[in-house]
């Protein structure tokens, strides 16, 4: 076997040749935001409206034209050629929000109308506006898009929103307007929304805030919301009137039965306050010859121990008492907390924010006061507040106390029409024999068997807003 071995040399040679641009691929286009050449949007939205070109060499030409129905941008309606674009046209397009590519750019190149689309508005008459973009030519590699001239439309509509004012958002001196946004960018619309209100429908006051304050109680107002050039239908609202408590200073009272001092001719005095009710009838009403303090004394009584700087000399003393025919000087027959109640149905609805009063309290055996306010709409409770005092309050404060009324937001569509205000001495029924504190003997005006004691003076409704 003959084997011949020879050495082979391999040389690498570089061959350079210029390939005609026409041999490179045509520009390709990808469209973002349009469906079947149309983009439907509502004013305030921020859609994508973009044409992306994939180029194998630098961009040579881009021709397009605009025909916008939006009044703000009609000045842009003309034909544009990127290679000969004037500086003023470039600046106008840029200011409007159009992002232009540059001649010579290659790779992923885009013509972006997204910024302009976000500024487009809808017609105030409810019609749509067509803003037309026509792509005439995209050239690179000495070649143009395979597609012929293409037309794309950005169709704009007005945003849709409405306004409403609920009774639960209305007070005596202010109300809050609620808006519902059904079409458009809710965040953008709320940020740019303003409100206008009027008493006559002609002279309007503007407010950035939906809370309209500083109003007149019991007054009818009109309110509307605005965004851009769009205005809602007018909503009607009336502020609640200020309605005062009747006999709130508690100075108008009378004895409606019996008397306190005469053991033989009275039944013990039963006190009543005009426009208020009490539990006084629970004391013995049918004891014709016995008015002893241990069996026939009203548990709700007038006293001259009034709050500082009072304009009258009467407050109310509400006592948990022992009483009842058959009781003795050593033990009562029955016991009960006493109460003073204001129950009023308003002819004209109102919406107080609280109840203000002065009070002192002496709880007996870990008792607590039972003070409450309840506001109704028909049979539905729409607001309430309670004060269950557990400490001994031996003197009236200078400023008094405000019991706030908390209204349920779930009842915002209901008008308050009734208030029930209750001052009750407590919950417990325990009492003791007290020979001091005004009690002298069986013929005195004060009940002998007493438990918790509550003093109330000068009650009024609060209208803070």
C-alpha cells in the first residue's frame, strides 16, 4: 500500500461587494391602538395610537396628512413630508403631542400620536368627532411599505358623568355633591372636575370641592358638575332648616296632679314639662290620703340648681326612686329609674349634628346614665348617639356637653323626620333611704328612696354644618 501525504494550506479571503438597497426588505409596519383602522375613545382617556416601522436601513421619507374634527387641532390639518418638514410644523406637531421620527433613523422607528389622542375632546352635543390620520408613504432602502395609502380614524366621544345630592349628604349650611362617571377616565375626570351652584339658575358660584359650604339654612339650590366643556344636568337640593327644641330650657313646667307638701289633700306632685313627657305617672296615682315621700313622689322634678350663667332658674332632677302604695318609711314597694323624654315628628325635615346640654350625675352602685338621641325616617333609625356616664359629675361644666349624632351612610337617601331624646337616671333599680340632701321628713317634696341622680339643664339641637 502506497500512502502519499501532501500538505494543504487553507487561506481566508474577504470579498467586499456593495449590495443594492433595493435588495433589502421593504419597510414593515405594526399598528398599536387601532382596530380595523379605527380607535374609539372617550375624552379624558389615554389610549395608544402608534405606528411602528421596522427598517433595514435609515428612514428616507415619511409622508402623512391630518384631518382633525377637534376644533383645538384643526390648525394641524395639512400634508407633511418628514424630509422637508419646516421647523415651525415640527414644533406645532410636538406641542400637540405627536412624537416624530428622524430622517436616517433605522431599526424600530415610530410615529406616535398617543400624546395627542389623550388631549382630544368630545362634542358637547353628544355627537362623535372623527380625527383622521392618513399615511401616504414610508420609505427606506429606496423601497416603500407594501401597503398602499392607509387612513386611520381616532373617533372621540364626550365623557359621560352625572350628579346627585342625597339627603344624607345635605345639612343646614352645606351639602356634598355625588358624581357618577360611566364613560371616560374616572381619575382624570375627578381631578379636573369643578362644581357650580346657584339659587336662581342664572348666577353660578364655582367650587373646586364637591363639598359646598357656607350656605343658608332652608334654601333651595341648584348644582351642576363640569369637566372641560361638558356640564351635567342640574340637580336640585334644599338645605335643611334649623328647627329648635321646644321648651329646651326646661323652664316651662307645671304640676298636673297632686301636691308635695300636703299629706292629706295631695297625692304627691306629678310634674310635667311642656313638649316633654316623663315617667311620673308610675308614682302612686291613687293614694287619696297619703302623700308620704316614700310612696308618692315624682321622680322627675324641677330644681333651682342650674348651670352657670343660665337665663332662668330651673333645671330638671331625674332620680331612680323607690315608691308605691304599700311602702313604708323603711322600704319602698317599687323602684324605677325616672326619665325625661322629647319625642317630636318634624313637619319639615331637619338634620341636626348633635344635642347640647349641661348635666351633673351621681351613679348609685356602679350604675350609668342612660342618655340617648335617636333620629328616624319613618320607622327607620337613620342616626343616633348615646352617653352612658359612669363617673360622678358633681358640678356643671362651663361649656356643657355635646352628644354627637352619628348618621348611617346606608340611609343617605332618607330624610330625617322625627327625633327621640331621652334623659334617664340609669339602668339599675337599686335605691337607699336618704335623710340628707334636701330630704327632711315624710312630708317633704323630695323622694326618700333614691338611687342614681341626673341633673339636666338647657337642652338644644346643634347644627354644626
